[in-house]
C-alpha cells in the first residue's frame, strides 16, 4: 500500500502483488480518463510487448468499481490476490511464473458525503461542493453558471427543480444495459421524491405490480419532498453519471486494450470486475466483436441490471445490453449476488426506477421495475445455474452443458463456519470469492488450434503432440496415494473422492470373488473364428410360448431372428431362479439347464461367443459379469429395438462392408483436470501410454491422433471435429462420466455416463451424432457408468454415509440395471458403431496404479487397444477384451491369499480391482472385429 498513482511515465509493471510468500506477480496499472482515453500509454505498450514475447501466457484483467481512489484500487487487488494465494491447493497446476495482473484505473470518485444516505455503493465520499463541481465541469459552457446557481440555491421551487433536473439529465444520458428508454427529467424528480419517502411495508418477496399502481400511494408534487438545497437531484444523478462513465471507459479504452491482447492467440485472458467495474468489463466485451473469446469473466457484486443478459427484457421486448457477453467468454460467466449487499439489494433498484420503464418483476416487494441489481438478486431473463457459494476445496461445476451463467449466492452462511461469505457490497476479497477465481484459472486451457490438420489428411501435421510420460512402466503420482480413493464420476457439482471405512471385514467376506472352473478344449481351436467356436443368443425365459418356440426365438424381433438363422445360432434362455447354484441358463431345444462353467460346441454346452439380447433389468449385468470371468468365453449385449436394431444387424450381417472408417487411424481423447483429479492419472496411465505405442509404430504413428487435455484439446468440440474429419477405426476416451444431478433422477438417468469434457461439459450423444457417424468404429470409454448402471452397488457400503461418494454410489444404484444412453445411441446410429467397451458402475484409481510402487496397472488395456485391436490376425472384440478379463483369476487368487493371511487392506485392494475389472462390458455383438486393410498389409 501507499504507492503513488500511476503516471504517463510508468513504462512497465507498476509494481508486484504477492500471491504467495515466494511468488510476486507483475502488476500493471492502466489508467483511463473520463472519456476512455488511455493515460498509461507506456505501461500499455510494455504489457503488449511482454505478452508478444511470451513472458505472460495468462492475464487477470480487473476493474474496480464506484468511488475508489487509487489506494482503494491497490488494496482491492492486494487483498484479492492474497486471498487467492491462501486458497491455492498444494498442487494447483497454475504456471504463476507466466501470469500477470492488469488493473483498470478510471475516474470514479463522485459520490456523497458520509453523513448522507442513499445508494452509497463503495468507498470514500466527496463533499457537496466536489459533487457540484463534477456536474458543472461536465456541462456545456453556456449552462455551467446556471447549473451551479441552481445547485447551490438554499431552496428550489417547482420550476427550478424542473430546470435543474433537465440540466442534469442532459449530462448523464448513456447507453443502457437493459435495452430501455433513456432517463428523462421527470424520472429524476420521481426518483428523488421516492427516495425521500420510507419504503412501503411488504413481505420482501419479488412480486408483479400492475403498471398503473404506485406502491407509495398518490403522487405528491414532484419537488415537494426535495430538501431545500435540491442536492437530492445531484445525489441520484451521480448514479447515472458513473453508470455512463463506466460504459464510456469500458467501450473505448478498456475495449481497445482487450482486443489488442486477444489478438495474441496463445494468451489466456481472464476478466473481472467489482460493482460498476463489472459494467466497465461488460461494456468492453460487448461494444465490438472480439478477435476471439476471453477465457473467463468474474463479476463480483455487479452494479448492473439483473436483465442485462436477457434475450428479451420483459415488456420492453428488447434484448439486454450485454446479451452477447456469454458467447464471448469461453467458460461460463461467474457472478456473485447477496441480499446483504444493501446498496444493490435496495438502493440501486430505487435509484434506477425510471418513469418509462414500469411493469417489470418487483425486486423486493417495493416497486415495479426492471432495474433490480444483478449483484442484489442474481440474473433474470436467461437460463442460468444458481449455486450457493462454496468453501475452498469444494470445486465449482464450471460447465456449459446447461447454462452460460453461474450465479453464486453469497448471502447464505458457509456450512462449516456459519459465516456469511458476502456480508456487504465491498466484501469481495475473501477466500470464498478467491476460490471462485481459482476455479476459473485452473480450467484455463490454450485455445485449441483449429484444424487445417483435420481436413482431407487429418494427420499430415508435422507438430506431433509431446506426450509427457516417461518410458518407464510407472509414474510417481503428483499427490500422495495414501489418501482417499477417487472415482471417475462427475455429479454436475462435484468430483468424487472419499476415504474407505476402517473396518471392511464384513464387506470383504460378503463380496469375495467366486472363481469359475477352468475349461480346456481337448483339440486345438482357433477362437478367432467364431463360426468354429460357435455363436449363440441369450434371451429372457418366456413362459407364454412353448419350448420349441423359445428355441427358434419366435418372440424375438425379425432382424434378430434372421441373424440367428444366418449363423445357425444356439438360442438360450435366462431363468432368474434355478435349483443349481451356478446354473442360470436353459436350452429350450433340449430342455436342459446349462452350467456357465462348461464350454463346448454341441447343444449341451455353451458357445464361445454369446450375445445377450435384453435390457439389464430383464437379464442382469451379473450374468454378463460371470460369463466374462469364465475362460474362453466372449460376451456382448444388445438392447436395441425397431429401426435402430435393424440398422445394427444389417451392418453386422455385412460386416460393415461400406464403412468409411480409416483402418490405420486410432483417435485418443484424454481430459485432464489437473494433478488433484483422477483424470490426470487416466490420461497418464492409459491415454498417453497408448499414444506412445501408436506413435512408435511405422504404420499407425503418422495417422494416430491424440487430443490431449493437458495440451488444451480436451473439449467436446475438439473431439467432435476430429471424429468428423478423421473417421477413426478405434476411439479411446478417458474422462469423468456424468452421474448427476443427484437430486434429479430423471435428468440423471437421461445423461448417465455422458463423457465430461475439459470444461466439465457432458457430451450429449445427439450433439455428437449431428455431424459424425460411427460407421463401424469401436469405442473404448474409461469413464464412470459409461456402459450403464447397476443396483445395488457393490461398493456402496465401503464409504462413510453422507459423503459425496456414498451419495453417488447409492444414486446410480437407485437407477437400477440399465444401459447408458451414449452407447445405445452409437450402436443404433444411422451408420452404427461396431462395439462399445465401457464400465458398469464407477471405476477407481486403485485399478490404474499400484499404491506404494506407483506401477501402472493398465498393461492389459494397452494390449487390448494396441496389439489386439490392430493385429493382422483381426481379433474379434470379445477376444480383444480377454486381455482384461484374464486378470480376474490372478486377482481372485491374490485376494484369497491376503484374506487368509488376514491382511485386510491388501485383500480389499485386490477385491476392489477384481470387481472393477469384472464390470467392464461389451455392448454390441462380441464377434465384430476392427476393420483391417483388405490386402492384408
């Protein structure tokens, strides 16, 4: 504190701001005059030169609000940055060495004496004489003497009040973020009169008030309640004067610098503002089209209309002045509001109640106006997500899936302290608002390079991704692994991590793996040939038809019947109850029940390849899990009907003869939400390792695509664009899977398992298929519930009640056994997917990396997606997945050994791995194989 104000001679950073004890950020102060002209040209030029040279790749560009002198501006920035430093996680992922802070400094000191009441929006106050001088200086020379005379008269009559109002209104007309008519003299008189009266007694709830009703009752003489000096008119005209000035500074000077910074393609720009500083930044963003979107926008107690983002302001029918702001910010706009902010919750709306703009929702039960403040009530007229302010450590759901605005209510007590986060208009530099800023900074990624490389030859680019994974088969984690486990689930508001219960003895005993009997063919058999190994269908048992009809699948859809005839397939029936412990299948042709541990090719034994045709509710996932764990058995599932089923089986019968997929093009998409998150581990243990294998291959290397979230390519649009341009044969994705909102079962079921991108946006299958068709590709998705859900959850009793993990496990289990919507849409597409490999229930970090040794445990996944997926031997997808399921026997053996030795935690580890691996499933027919070149090369 205590620095002198910036001058034109300042040719670099004005100073530094401490964010941590060992990190000072360069701080530029760019000053503007009341007309928006930059008065810090040397500092502006230095900032742009430094950014062009790559000294900064991330800038926080912030504007103060109303009535701030320079000391206030400096203090505001210092406190906010210190608060940010106090909430940074140990592994925060920010490159602070290349970050700068830029502060707007604009002439905003123009308010009231501290003894007066009214819309005191911030900071130090001015004297009445200074207030008069402000307007006199703004007035045309011909009006100055008269304005000063009227403003200083000890008493105003009606004619004098009208004249003073006319002179003041001429000085404060401005653009309007509500899209409504300009201020007129009668408005200013009415505002001054109303502010002089006590407000009516109401419930405080937002209400609709008829256009012709004045809650204050009959209107007295317009000047009858003015004080004798008429200074009330000056007091409320100041509101409009600073509104106008903020807009001028933003739309002229700040906008110009903003566009110059956005012209630098690698620079990530975060905007922020407080009070009328929010208007400065919104005006800068919306006054002219930007070269590209800014990264984020944080509005702290914004002194603008709550309808400023509306497509149509009620009754005026016009859009809000900042309606384009959301589309010019890459992340959703985050803003705060609080009922404890008295200037914005009460006075702002009263001062802005204009005569020509009545008939809008009542902001406090007091009057009928559209001028309720955004910082007092939150947004209206636009779809938005409304959240309670979060404590540090509780991450925000910054997602564009449902809304481009996130409104954060700071008026509610923080649960662990009962402290109100935003208790007045200036309470915006605390650890809660700093945590909001960190959430925006942590999700900042470089703007993806739009893709000439994704044209006719999507892999012709010479700048291949640099994959930051060592050649070793392990990689030490970036945070301790002795802590809570993680699940790759996203609720819409939370990622999921928790501690396991201390005593898990009962769970271990109840869920111990039951190994299947081994079976070995007496003569050699090439299991890649499904015709020799046989293929069959499992349908639900149907008591309504005879065994003979069941044997010929008379109750199945015609396309499936045709497939069974073509393949001479064996039809088996699932019976929910059986007299034998492990016998759940019935052969209606022979009348015999079959043990799933048997293997063979005659009618008394199970075929090697089995297609379950039923919903998981009709034939449970557990049967598929049991079949998967049996050696030399390959199982898939279909749950399609109507045209979707017909399309899939038509493609299956022709082996996707006309598919346009590129046989030597694998595509990997890896989301990375930072070191604290399981997505980083999935990226390193699966995606990056797999890409290294592809890149080292002479044939695959030139064509393999890696969309790396760590390099800013983890967005949904990156994936959609790359799929459309490259037509990959194999798609591999690692991300969170959607498991929320937890309080809305219908919505949760609709988007269960949707892949969650770099900005926490769930990928809607309709959006995915709008410009791309799977056309014979195979998709592996390592994400929570990517294949579906199952109830009850095997893991729910392992975690303490009440936590997010417990809620997620129970909420997904409550959906019951079902297939997720993404694979269903892909398999039933116009040009269908061949097969989808995913997970039922969540998956854990336990199964990706060994705790203690840090060894990656994903070798079987890499083998499946590299050696087998691109083998000239053309392994069917059922055999591809055996690299995963072959682990089950070893895991069961190790679990049993540790359990017998009473090594509880070790037994738990192996058991969790067993159940996690077992819940991997194939959706689609297990005989389908990746497309290979017809010349056999």
